[in-house]
C-alpha cells in the first residue's frame, strides 16, 4: 500500500503475520487454528506463545503488559505489570510466562458485581480470549501490550461483558449449524458479524472546562436551545470543517494502526455531531474494536483541544447519539441475510429472517433491557428516536413477500402478477435491492443485515449483541424443532412452518412513523411492550421466562442476571443523583449569585431613577426587575425543592422532576440575564464555535 496513512494498517496488532514471524512453526499453526475456530488456547503451547508475544511487544517498545477487559461498568479496565522481574540485587530479567498470558488474578473488589462476590472473596480472574488478538497501546513515553480477556469472579461467575457475549456467539452458531444441516448444507464455519456505527459530539475544550455539568456527567443539565440549532438540516452530511477533518484523520490513522477498519466519516444531524463507521467484522472483535474506537476518539480529541462527548444526550433540543449495531450471520463466508442465487438459498434467507422476527416479537422486552441506562432514557421513549417500543421494519418488498407466504401457496399473486408458491423450489427470486429506509424504526432490515438502532452511543455493544444472539438462537432452534418433528416432504413442511410463523409474529412488523403518537396507541393495541425508562427496562432481567432462556443457552445464570439487574439499578440511581447534585450546585453557586447581582443593580438603578425624578426608563426598569425578581424567587424555590429531594434520598423519578423544573427556570433566566454575565457557555457557542 503506497499511501502513507495506509501503510501502518495493523502495525500494532499481534496479527497472524506477526505470530508466524515470532513463534515456532508448530506453535503458530496451533494458535492460528485456535483463533480462527474460536477455541480455547491449548495450555501446552502457552509458554511458547507468551515468549513470542513478549518479544514482539518489546520490539514494539512495550515495557508493560495488561489484561484488558470489559467490566460491567461499561468501560474497559486494565492493570499494568512491567515485563521486568528482579533476579538479584540491582538486577532484573525480562519475563513473561504462559501463566501471565493465559490468566491473571485481579483484585475485583472495586468492580461492580451486583452481589455476586463478597469482599472476602475479592479475587477476580482474567483469562485470555485468543479470538481477539493482542495489541499495543501507545502513549508519549512508551507502550503497553494489551491482552483482551474475559473477567470472572472466584466462583466462575461472569463479571464482564465479554464472557456472556462469547457464550451467546457459541449458542447462535450452534443453532445456525443445526439449521443449515436441516437444509442439507455442508458443515462450515459460522461467523456472527457486527458493524457498529458510532455517533459522537465534538466540542471545544475551553467550553467543556467551564461546564461543571459536562465535566461531571457528560451532559448539560442546563442550556436554552439557540435560535438556530438543527432545523435547517444543514449539518447532516455537510462539508466537514478543517479542524474536525484533522481530528478525524488522526483518529483513523490510529485506528488503522490498531487494525480497526474505520471506513466512513460524516457530519450527523445535530450541530457538532459526527459519526464514524468501521467495516463490519467478527462480532467479538468488532465489540473490542468499538471499545477502542471510543477511547481513541476521546484521546485524539484531547490532543486537539477538543472534547469528544459519547453521552447519549449531551444537549437538550438537538438529536442524541446512538450506536447503530448492524448484525448478521455468515456461513462458510456467505452472508445468510442476503437473498441467494437459488431457491434453496432464498429459503434459508427467509427462514433466518423469520427466526429473527420471531425472536424480536417474543423477546422484545429483554432486547430493550440491553439498551437501558440513564443516558439512553433521553433517547428511547423520550421525544426522540428510536422509540422504546421494539418493532421490526422490513421494507415494502419483503412485506410483500411475507404477505404472500402468509396467504399461502399458489393462490396468491405476487406484485408482478406471477403465480407464487412458497415451497422451497418455487420460492420467488427475491428482489436484489431491498434497501428501503425508515429512520424511525429501532430494528430494521437493511438489505443484507439487521440494524439495531436503540443502543446508546456510550454503551458496550456486547450487551445488546449478547441478547440478540441468544434470542435468535432460541428462535432458530424452535423452528428446527418444528421442522424435525413435522412429517412429509421438507418443502411442504417448511412452507407450512413459514406461513405459521408469519401469522404468529407479524404484529412486531411496523412500517410507519415510529415517532408518532398513533404508533404508540397502535403498539399498545398490538400488545407490544413499551418500557419507558431504565427501571422498567431492567425488570425483564428478573422475569422467569427470560432467566430460563438465558440459563438454557448457558449465556447467563439466574444469579448473573439478577446481579446485572442490581448493577443496572444502582448505576442508574447513582447517575441521577450525581446529575441532581451538580444541577443544584450550578444553580446555587453559579446562576443564583449572578441573577441576584443583576437584580440588585436593577433595583438600585430603579430607586436612583425614581429619586432623581427621571421621566423615562422607570417603566422598563420596573418591568425588568419584576421579571428578574420573579425569576430569582423561582430559582430559590426550585433549588430548595431539589435539595430536599436529594437530602431525603428520593427515588430517580422525583429527582428528575425537580431537576426538570429547575432547568426550566434556569433556561428562562439564561435569556434574561446580561449575556456577559451568564456564567455558563451557551449552546450557541458550544455547538457552533470551533
Ligand atoms: P448505512 O446506510 O446504515 O450507513 P452502511 O453501508 O454504511 O449503511 O453500513 C453500516 C454498517 O453496516 C457498516 O459498519 C457496515 O460494515 C455494516 N455491515 C454491512 N454488512 C454487514 C453484515 N453482513 N454484517 C454486519 N454488519 C454489516
Ligand atoms: Mg446505518
């Protein structure tokens, strides 16, 4: 590759090329097979692998290694150890053993476990996940070897995002293999794929530092909408400003060095909002890569005097940020969600499609759970897309195909007037391009994959993908069970099954405007769940039916699910309390004094004008001080109310109500108080001035 930006692609990854270079032949062959087949590492080669990996890392300038894992806090975690080991006074050797590589013991007591681990058993274990290659993280003074790992408690219960994700990939892979066997297909490697589009805001650091709310919570708890925000729709896909482009280029160069296939960049709908989309990859790797993308975005922003906001809703009144998770399954390298070349491939496509639809219809609640969180509450179920009701969008062509399948066999007419039978051999050639778009739908078929739009921009995709894999595995298995049990020729059985499944699950399919009030009503009539906030959305973790499902597939145990519920609830409550606390502090210590100053100046001026017997200005001054005085009183009352709610330890709904009410007052005052005096940078500066 000639281009200098491309030539370093994958430089900082212990890739197959480097593995071959640094390991004895037999060992590298075994390791590569392990990686490709997603198998655990053979312990007998661990020492040899560690030796080669260490040599590579030293060449790359690393002094330390760390197990890199994804605790349930939602971020990533690392604990660095130097390669150095003393072997005498003032002497040391460089050491890194197979034991260091395969597993590490970590003090897990400060990571959330939701009651899974008592403090006296504070140990946690990390174990290398060879399906995700080791990589090098760099900083100004050196580098660290990062080993992607799973993280579990002393008793083997999972304390991280990766372990259940890997289990779910296994579950859906097995189910897919079973389905393909039923369809008479040769055994082949199943790969679940993910392409995660990452949305983010970028603002100048100088504003960030003056906003305690952004600093502490990642979102602004105050701020009036500016006259112009996103109404003109002039930002989306607009020309990218040079300062931003410089940032994006730096991000991409770093991502390419890390072997992350960053592909697309563009302005998003809201001012100061952008998107980065990589090419899709193996799901597990794509999840790790998304975590690294978020880190690189944040760090690169800092170097450029910018701040990258990954919060779902940093600014009220403009769009929030999501993470669209594009998901599919491929078999022997062929994407199963692409209509095929022949009737059999099409039948497989339709069967998988219906398995997914069935999964969403039957398990919408637990899929919604996977997107729960304080930040995402501002998107889902608020006055912004996508709605909290999980429905599926298929587009006109596929709707028509399903309608024909449902109405059954030869009597129906297709759109083009041809006779149509749904038996495998007579399934119609599906339209090539089925890329109808509906931006208001949370779960959309986009021609060759499903796009789940509900996950929030800051969330780890592992959560939603783990649920999706599990419910689809269950669904595929259920269809296979029925096919195996039914009697008669395969094509007839399949036709009957598909017809039944369309009928049974079509209520989840919706093509209209997902934001509209009428959909809310219709969805209720259809009996689709509408879990409006984090508390409601987390509840399905405790539902017996869901627990049974996740236990059946060995993805999460009952106690692991309960612990996730507990962690989710705790995280939610803490975040809301922090937001309420910072809102109160800003209102009391920054806004109130300014309003009081201006009011007292006005009042003094008014008194002066009156005593001087001025003819003009009295009316204006009177009106202004009345307005400001009323605002001041209001502010005082609202601050007291929020303080009371906080000190009484009230639940999130009361805190949110008190915060919203305070916000209204503060945002109104923003338009009244002298601009020079206002203590917080305003939206029109933060969102527009670079
Ligand atoms: P959009 O119109 O939604 O922007 P893109 O073509 O940009 O669509 O694709 C969005 C994401 O979907 C990209 O990350 C892309 O790599 C990913 N994608 C494409 N095909 C698949 C697939 N088979 N499985 C998973 N993700 C895919
Ligand atoms: Mg998209």
